C-alpha cells in the first residue's frame, strides 16, 4: 500500500478522543480507523452514484410498463363493450327470426 500523509485540521479534543476510542475498540491505529471510515464513505458515495445512474432507465421502464398495463386495461374494456353490443345484436336478430317463424 502506498504511504501518503494527510493532516486533518479542525478536530477538537472531543472528536479526537472519540476517534481514538473507536480505533481502540477495533484494535487498530487511528490512522487505520480513519482510512477505513474514508474508504467506507467513498464506497457509499460510489454506490449512490451507480444507483442514480441505474435508477433513471429503470424508472423509465417502470413508467412504460405502467402505460402498457393501462392500455391493455382500456383495450379489455373496449373489447368487452364490443362483445356486449354484438351479443345484444345477435340476441335481437335471433328473437326476430323466432318471432317470424310464429
């Protein structure tokens, strides 16, 4: 691993103490703990960026799917209405044929 030096300014005594306690709990140095925290933060940011990149096409796909379902539902209603009208016409014609026989 590369050895780079980074000074962190602006931490107060309480923050430094907290960092030391967290590092001690893990039985690692403060530097190793800070590196771990930074790596986790960077990984989280990269994951969020990837999710953002992937979510846009996924959302578009979901919207297209919803529109397809709505269209299918509208077609089903229209077909049902057509079948209802055809059934009424056939029933009416059959009634006329039956009446003309009598």
